[in-house]
C-alpha cells in the first residue's frame, strides 16, 4: 500500500471488515486536475476549438456536483483496491463504499465495508462423537437370492392365474381416487396392470391388495405430499379404491449352468461360480457404501462440533455459480432457463430461495474441511492443482475441451485447488477421526 494512504481496519460481524481510508490532499488535488484535463480535452464550448476551452470555463460549465462525481468515480475504485492490497484483504464481494469527505484542497475520507472468507473455529478431531451406523452391510442369503431373481426377471414368463393376488404378481386393476367426497377423474384407470412390488406401487396399496380376489374392491387411505404433480391431490388426503380384474404370475426361469453362463457373459460357467461372483459384487458394493457412510458421519460430526458463520455474500456467489451452470445445462438441451424453471413452477428468485439452505450447508462443509486441510498442511501446490485439473479433464469431455484455458485462469485454479484441498482433507479426516462405538 502506498505510504500516502492511511487505513484503519476493524473486524465486523458476519465475516465483514470495515476500513476507514484517508487520502492525502495532494492525491485529491491531482485527481481533480486529471479529471478536469480529461473533460477539457473533450469539451465543446462555443467560441473555442474542441479541447481548447480554458479549464476554469469547463469547470464552471460542468458544475461542482458533477465534477465531484467524476472525481469519485475516478479515485475511489483505485484507492479502495490499494487499501485492500495493502491490508492483504481478499474480498468475496464488491466493497460497499461511503464517501464521508471529499473536497479539493483537503484530505478525503472514505468508509468501506467488505465481506471476507469467514473464520472457522475448528473442533478437536480427537474428541469427535461419531454416530455409529444403524444398519449392517453384510451380505445375507436373502439379499443374494433377491439379486439373482432381479437378474432373471427380464426373462420371466407372465402367466394368468385363477387365485388370490400375491406379492410379486401383476394385477389387472381398476382405480378410482376420491378427495373430499369427489372422484378425481384424471386419476381414474380401467384395466391397468400394476406389479405388486416395492418401489412400483404405493406402499398403502401394497399393504391392502395381497389376498384379494377378482372383482373384489379394496380401499387405501393416502396422504399426498404438497409437491405431488397433480394439484387436485397435492397436500390432500385421498381414498383410493382398487378393484381386481385379473391376476398374472411371473415365473422366473430356473438358474442352471447355461443361464449362469449367459447372465455373466461367459465369465462364469456354473451356477456356483455365478452365485459366488454375484455375492462378491454385493460385498464390494456394501464396502463402498460403508466407506461413504463413514465419510458422511465424520464430516457431520466435525461440522456440527465446529463453528463458522457463512456470509450471505458467499452464499449469493455460490447460488449464482450454480444458476449459471444450470443455464448452460438446459441450453445444451435446447431450452431456456426461464422456460425450464417454469416447468418446475418456479422463478429465478424462487429457485434461489429454495436452494439457499442447501448451498449454505454445502459451503459450511467446504469451509470446515478446508480449514482442517490447512491445519494438517494439505494445501496443494500449483503443480498438484494442474495435475488434478488434468485428471478431472480426463474424466469429463467438456473439461477436456477447456483444459488449456482453465490452466491459465487464476479463478479456475483456485476453484480446483479448493476441490483438491477438500478431497485431501476428507481423506485425512477419515483416517484420524475416532471410530464410532459399536
């Protein structure tokens, strides 16, 4: 910072810094002169060639208020930039500046308020209370059998049967939905097929349909969520009446060596070998899920035990970045952002408001993990960041096409440095955090 500026800073709430900046009179006078010279060179005044009118006449024509405004526009941005650089302040938004005093021949005084990255009070990792998982990822015989059934299901034969409806059947049903004593015609169905399977049919219907026979009607009471697509049902309590018109049974092919070979694309030639391969896949999947849940648990414990006040300006910046990314995505699909949000029943402001809590939570996690990584000495070098960028570009065609440009961009390098720091911090945290009590 030039010696000519006097800057006094103070820490303000909500991750803001206040600066009181005093600018010497000679700097103010020099700025007035520079502005007047610029205006005089462009001034067109009757009786004088362009740019030849006396400065005093130009100043009189402009007026003191307009001249002062020109001086403010010229001097303030540069003075504030110098003050920020001199105090090593890295703002996350544009400073809010108040010109307290500015007059020719006198020192100027400015007040600036700027949002900065917040301070993180990091918890002691060794004392974290990590919640234990509430379930096991051990592979049971039932899980194996269900996976083997799922693999054979596309080859199942559908056969009409004359018996009661059972779980796993395909029922031919008529559906009538009643809300507030009136039938919702848009939801009425005749002779529609529905598989009695979790994730396919409403849980309330899965509970009442098994055991019913053809021409028998059963009722289920359902509370629809506010977000339901049909506004006639959104947030409403409904009675769903289902009449069975037919029952079809799914018969899976027997699992023999030939089918095992086919299902594994020739990798396993016997039923036993195929069963063992499927079990191993399930175990690998279970281990991956357990690892992810461990990561989530330790991060949750550290974030909840730490303290950080996420500035609104940082949330705004995050949401703006997300919105720009969303716009690029929908544009590639041939849509406009406003039209896409309209399909969701939202405006840009509504979308921003809905996404704000999630963005704030995500930023808090990033800030806490970033601080942990710094404490652990895990800050990546420039070479590390470039290598990480190249690794990510190798997995993303869009990034690959922008790789050269991203390497030159300071903002892009900071972004990928942050991501790499977060990944390193997460890995170290999982290593050192206490294990949950069994």
